[in-house]
């Protein structure tokens, strides 16, 4: 492939990066005052925030990885009916609004919460046993809940890449479990562990809603950006934050580039789960996996069912209450539902189509372009959503285009953060399209376009549908861009939750949150049924 | 080149979904440039919706929308100032009394005296320049969970200084003023009464009793419901709220949070903006204030029956105007010295 053609295959990726990230971020950087920037670099308060944010992210990462390791091993090694559904369901915490998990934590871990009440009765004390709510540890715990599934997905790929024959050989020759672990597992898993660590670290570093909801006096850089947003200093803080997260992303990219190897064309051999039950360590692993599911799902389930229990209403009754409520500029609940669904359809289509173009062009090009595109798509994952929303507001809302108030701006914002994830899902599936198919098509004189439409797309269709549905549920549950870009004429379900809160209808607000969560879970389960593909994030 | 029926079916379904969605969104959205744009904080969106709907029924041919960008009252006011060269908004609502001077001094607003201003009593008009007109008001008071206070045999709090009682340790809350209007009102209340430096000293001492600074109203309610906190600042209309059982108040003193409405200088639709301001002061619109939120109307003819249950504080503290213009410095200081100090 000549240089020009090679460059042309970069176009979809460059188009995505420029439209969705570079232009908005340039508008943020354009607002930065040099004096402010120097001021915050020397500010001891900012140093304190950075230190706290760093420690919190480090702890979140270490704990999330530790808990994810056995889970990843379980999913990589054993097969059973409903495995894909379980994997997708585990991702629920990653997609539900932060508020849902925070409420679950308060109900469970509050000083008068379910766990403390149980422990107090058990230990015969009136004092709460666990006092972590409203502290840095509550933020760490919430992050662990969010990111264990993400880390497990990445590590699962690592475990899948290990050849069982190699493990058996190491066991025979070394005679020690510890040596086997060091010789085989540690070597094979190291790149995945670093990748998972860096991603979880970056996500923990840039979240703001969790510290706001359960952090108490503990605060982070992102909260400071939120607190000063729309003031000139906010752009300087955002730039500092952006520089740090970009540095982390660069480490991810460099590391990926060093240790990159394409995913295997086939699926790794898995053992039936019945084998697990034949030994005590296996039963222990199964109990552990079940405990992790309880740990992950209970903070989501409780806020989902609580509104119905507390209000003593049936879901139908709550739904009727929502229908009777007038939300916006004459907007009924049905109007908001239709608008949300319509935006979600557009966002899913845009992000899936864009992802197909990015993956296809990189695969056509192969070699360096394929590798570079693959690793560079990790870059946007670590950009703060509120900074990006602010940049989009400045650039496309009121800057080069006047899109504020239009659904297009909301769709642009959501597509920016969903496309990198959709690309990961599609890329994994595309990599499994057998080379023989491609070579056979080429030998018969098929054009690149013919090969795309007749061979590649039909083969990756399940992954396309899964990515479409994942994008759909992400769009439905998006709070950041929805809140930034909604008006009374344009409203999505998460914004309707805000309206209900503002008008003091808390039980309806919680019921609507639970409805959104239910839709997200249902769509994910549907995705798992339609796709035979494992989820990939790195 | 033949395309399989499965692929065709998927493409057809997706195409229909996308075309339908796009058409629906295109047809259901009025063009913003033909629209009267009202800025205001996110927390006022319930009332704003009702006012816009009411105005639309009076002027059915006018497109009106309310925009908050998800911002609080200070941020939306700052956005208005930032846009003063080429304003997007025609009217701003929910502008707090304690930040009005900054916006007026920045030259972002146009003085306007509506014909029906006589409907509003003199004592409700708080902007000496007459640029920002009163729109509604609310009372931030000290509330407590009667069940918890009785169970612990504690005296109920009545005044700000009561909150410092050592026996209230870990029971008190007030909202984070950087994210909550109620929290900001509490901060302004303390500073209005005690002055800036002494006020911050008071807040530092108060931290010993503070359990949490909830990020907003919802998190306050959840903390109250779960029994995590028992004493704290809320609007008087939150007392008796069905979802916070036994939340009550002695209502001995409270802070009067007042907010206004103003015409934006160089607004694109000044005439219809003036009509909107007149409408908001009218009895018809003021009747919407109480049912649609937690604030009281400023037009005495409007009904407040909706809040008959809510205790109005006997000693009502208003904003100390000598402090005007420093809210952002207070918020910075609060984050640095109180929250993380």
C-alpha cells in the first residue's frame, strides 16, 4: 500500500478525533489564561487535591484489579449456559447513573443502613460497625464496584491467551504452584494487568459525581473543575487535568504498542463448569464469583426496587404517575421517552457506522495503521466528560456552529464517548474474520467494497448489533451531555429525573431512574443473546 | 453483487429507525433563533416550565424556551455576563439577590419598569437600581428529625448558634454551597448575620458537628430518610414533605432567599421579553409559583394556600447588601477552608 493510500485509510479515525475531540478541546485551551495556569500549578490547595485524587485512584485501581483477577480467570477458563448474559449483566454498574450506585451504597452502608444494622445486631452493639460512608473510602468502594467488571473483561483476555499446555508443563517441571504462577501467568498477564490498571486509574482520576455524592469532605480535581466551571480558572484546571490524563493515556498507548499482539482468530478452549465443582478450590472460586455478583449488583438492584417498596406502588402505578406529570414545554412523559429513544437510535447509528469505518479502514490498511488506530482509540476514553461537554458547548454550541438547543449537539456529545467503546467491540469481532476468507475473496478478484459487504459485515453482524445495543443503552443513561445540552423543547429521560427532583417528586424520580436502569439491563441482555462475541475494551 | 436477505433486513430496519428518529427530532424542535430564550438555574426548571406553559397559552404564536445548561444560579449569571457582547438570552429568571449586583454592574442587564410593577409591594423590591425585579422568595430554616431528636433526648435547634452544641456531633448537615442553592443560601445567611471573617470562623467550628455536606436536595432527603443526619438547613416548604417523615422546625429564624427576573441588554426579542416579565409579575403567573416548587410568590394577590403547612420563620434575615459581589470568593474560601480544611 502506498503512502497516500495509507494516509487515506487514517481518514475515518482522524475525522472522529478532530470532530469529536480536537476541536472542542482547542476551544477549552483557547480560554486558558497563562497567569491562572501558573497560579494553580503553584497552589498548595491544588497540590492537596491532586495528591488526594492520586491516592484515591491508586487504591481504587489496586482493589479493583485484585477482585477482578479470580473473576477473569473464571470467565476465561470455564464455559456454561448463560455465560455471555452474566458477563453483560456485570457491566450494568458501568452504564447505570452514578446516582443509582451512590443511593445503593447509602442504603447498604450508611450508619443506619442494612449492613450496619445487621452487624450491630450480630455483635450486640448500638454503634455502627462500618463507618466509611462520606469519606475517601466510600469513593474507593464505589469505584471498585464500577471498575471490577471493566478490569475483569481486560484480564479475561489475558487469561484466554494462556496456553493450558504451557501451564501443565510448568506444573510438571517446576513442581511448585508459585513458580508456575510466576513463569506462566505473570508473564502472560502482565500487559493486560498494566492496561487494566491504567484504564481504571484514569477513570478513577476523572470521575466527579462519586466524590460529590458519597465522598463527604474528600474531594478531587474533577470536583474542583465542576465547582469552578464556567469561570475562567476552570479552563486552566481542565487543561491541567487533561495534561495528566493524556500523560496516562500516552503510557497506555506506548505500553500497548510495545506489547501489542492481535487477538487470536479463534476462541480459546474452555472447560465445562462441572469440572470446577469436582475440587474444593473450584467450589471456592464459584462461591467467590457469586459473592462478587452480589457485591456488584446489590447497589444497583436496591435503588431499582426501593421506590416501589417505599411508595407502596406497582410499577404500573408509578408509570401512570409519570404519564400524568407535565415535564417541559408541554412535553409529556411519552414525548420525552420518544425523544430519548430517537436520540439513542441516532447516536447508536452514528457511533456504530463510524466504528465500522474506523475498524474497516484500519483493517484494509493493516500493519502500522491498524495498530496505531487500535491503540489511539484508547485516548478518548480518559478525557473528562464534563470538560468535553464544556468544549462542545463552546465550539459547536455557540462557536463555529450554533447548534445549542438542537438534538444534533446532544447526539454529537454522546457519540464522542460511545464510539471508542463501540469500536472496541467491533474490532474484536473483525479480528476473528478468518484470513482465509479474505484471501479467497481477493483471489477471486473481489473488490474491497464487495469483500466488506458480502463477507466481512455478515460475519461481524452479531458484534455490530451488540455494539449498536450497547451504544443505545449508553445513550439512554447518559447524564452529562443530556444535562448540558437539553432545553425545555429537548429532553431525555435522565434530564426528566432532574426535573422531577427539582419539583420535589423524589419517589417518581427514583422510579424513573429505576426504569432507565431496567431498560439498560434489558438491552444488555438482548445484546448478549444476539452477539456470540466476547466483550473487549482494550 | 448480491446482498443476503438478512443483511438487507437489518439495513432496512436500521434505515427506517434512523429516518423516523431524525424526522421526529427535526419536526419536534423549533428553531432557537426564532425563540424567546429564558436563562435560569437548573433548580428552577419546574417553575420555569409552568411559567413558559402559562405564557404560551397567552401568546400561542410565540416560541419560548428555558435554558439552564444544567447550571446553578451563579454560573448561569456568569454565562450571561460572558455573553454580554452577543447575548443568547432575552430574559434571566432566578437571579439571586446576593449575586444581582455583579450582573447589574457588568452591564449585562437592561433596566425595565413593567406597567404592572404596582402589583408588587414596595418592601419586596430589593434591587436599588430597579434593574432586577422581584420574582419569588423562599425561607431557608433550621429543620430537624423529631423522631431522632426525641429518641436522643436532645433539645430541638432554634437558631444558628444552637448548631454548635456539642451534643449535636455528627447529626448536622448543610448542603455543599458549590453545588446547592440551599447550601449557598445557608452560607450567605451565616455571613449576612456574622460578617465574613466571623462567619467563616463559625462555619469552621460548626464542622465538628457536621456529618456531611450533601450535594443537593435529593442527597439531603436520602441522608435524612436513612437517619444519617437529623439537623440541617432546608427550605421551610420541605418541612412536612411526605418523604422525610417527622422533619420539622421551630422556625424561630430563617434566611429569606430572594430571586429576581430581568431583561437582558441587547436582547434579540426585547418586546416579547418585556411581555414575559410582565406576565411573571401578574397574579396569573404568581399563582404558579407555590404549586410548582418550594418558593413563595411576591405578588400578594397570588395564592400561598399550597404552603399552609409550612412554618414561616418569625425572625427573617435578609441579605446584607454591604457584602454584595463576593460570592465566588466565599465559595473558593469555603472549599479551601471548610470542606477540605
